[in-house]
C-alpha cells in the first residue's frame, strides 16, 4: 500500500510540475511562426516588386518593422533598403499582409521613402 501511495505522489507531483512549466508567460513577440520574421518578409517584398515591375532590385536590409494582427493575418509595415542594378541603395516603405502557414501573402505597398 505504501508503494502505491508513493507512486501516486510521484505522478501527481510530476503532473503539477509539468502544468506549472506550461503555464509560464510567453512573450508574444517571440512567438512568431516560422518564415514570418521581418527580414524574410522584406526579401519577399523586394522579390515580388522586382518581378512585377522588372526593377532588378536586390535586398540589402530592413531597418524598421512593425507587425500587427489585421483581418485574420499579420500586417507588416517596414522600411526596406534595396539596391538597384548599379548598386545604388534606397529605402522603401513596404506594407505586406499575409496569413502565416499559408500561401496567402500580398504586397500592398512598395514606395520610395
């Protein structure tokens, strides 16, 4: 009978520890789905714009980004630096909307800053 009580105590203690570990606070900014980090979204924006406008831009970097939930997806506002064929760089204001984990991504705005 003692061994059964000891086993139940160990199982109950393990369940409490596991529950406490899973209940800890998670920072939502760190809980970003794979493939949706600002540099990847910025590369997507430069690629789509270049293909659509035959602009031959090359991604250089992203200097400012803001991510918000919007209409069932995520909206990224960012300032992207891109280089043209001659190597001259310029900043662009970019707005991208998409649903993480899907192929539903849209470049809504790509304007020179």
